[in-house]
């Protein structure tokens, strides 16, 4: 094979690379390039990374540093079979030294290159955290109850569902999924929500678990980019009746066992099972709660009735014998006195109510 003289160094070679020998070619060939200093912005609150005019949720600080170096690292377009190794080293919480090593194949020849950069971190507040701290909201969720005020337990559970949903939606990419304020009102709780879409999901989950319904009402608050901007008020109405309430419905006295999309209960008159919906129970009368039960003396037991002392007048009255009744004459039993008569309760019911 005839040898070729390199026009640059004068050495003999078998093949030229861009009119020079291999050594001269790779002497000036730049496999990689990396800036000596990189500046990155990280949100001091949520850890988001500002890149290409927008904030991104990536992970911890080291993940952000690695991503920034990967994006800044230039690799020659002739390189093939590229392998990259990046090693970050924390100098201070605001400065990282990062070493990048690259192995590749260029024109059939293996080549190795190294570069180092200093990554300087600027801590600031991202657009979302700035909005959250500034009280930004797109929607208000009003937690109310039909015909009554929500209980403290109901308000706590609704708020917990909202927080859990916001956390889940934020992990899925909705960076506006936050609660900017919580106001306690006499009628219930108002939640000020950063995300309109996440708020609708919160309402669905609350009514799915606790029953009731919700309605939405938009309010025009301005214009942006030539389009109307609205805030939505979501009004949740929890069911009127809850577990432990005793109601009169279509002539029957019903103790509510659970209330959600379906209302389950038991008749205090014959022990039969009761199933309905909150919508069907509109107009029903609440006559008592099992927490209002008081103890009284069981005078005697007959086949289908029992004799007890009226807890107020102490007169002996006959009432229907409850299903699976097993108390003994002379003992105390819990009873509930209502405008529609006196009803005996199981001891377990009243102990749970208390």
C-alpha cells in the first residue's frame, strides 16, 4: 500500500482525515464543549428549575444540576456510540463543580474527552410559589350542608380530601394545585384554590365519599390575551342527615346508619332495613339523634311489647318490643323520647354515639 505524506506535520500515513493525518486531525478535533460557568435558577420553596423561559419540576438539587449540565454539554455530530459520565461535587449549597467525561467513536477511531464546569445556583421564588404566597386563586370551594351547619369532623375530612387531592394533582403536573387560603365561616369552610381543574376534582371526591352535591358558578374577573378570565365558586352541599340522626320519613321513624351517595338506616319501629338517597329524603323531619338517648327502667317484657318508665314523667308506658331484644326486667335500657313516641335502642348504639 502506498503511503501518504501529511501536508501539516510531514509524517507518513495510510489515510488522511480531512487532508491531514489522524494525529493532526484529532489534535484539533473537539469532541465535547462545556461552558466554564453555568448559572441556574432554582425555586427556594418547591425546588422547581427555570429552563427555556418556564419552570419545571425535576427533583432534588443534584438532579437539577445534572440536567443543566446535560443540556449545556455539546457533543460533536460525528460522534457515535457515545457514553457519557457526569459527576457533580457540591462545594457550597450554591456552587457545584461538575466533571463530564465522554467516550465515543469518530470515523472508526475511539476517542475520549473530559471537561469541567462550575454550576452557580440562584435561589429565587418560582411563578407558582409567588402566586401561592400572594394568595392567588382560581376557584373557591364552599363547604356547606343542606338544612344545617357542617360538623367539625365533616369540615376536617373535606379539608383533608382537598389537601390529598392537591398533592396528587401537583405530582401529576398541575403546578397550580395548591390551597392558598382557608377561611372558617359560620356556615362552613371556604377553600381558596389555585387550580380550577383540581378544584372540580376535589368536589367530585368529597361528594363521592360523603354524599351531597355541588354546583359551580363562574364570575368574570378580567381579561388576559384578549380572553375573558373567570373565577369559579363551587358550592358543596353535604347531606342534610348524617349517621346517628333519627328522622321521620313517610310516616316511619328511621335511624340513619350511614349517609353518602346512598342513605342506609333501620326502622326503630320494626327493625326493617332502610335505603334511600339524599335527594329522596328532602323534606324529611329530623326528630332526634341517638346521642339524645337516656336510660330508663325496663318494667316488664311481653310478647310483642315492653313496659318502660317514661324518662320525664316516670309513668309506665307500653312500647313496641325491639328486634333481638335481650334485656331483663328491672334493668336499665336506653330509650329515645320523641314527639312520635318512645323508642328503645340497643346499648351499643348509644355508647358509640357518646
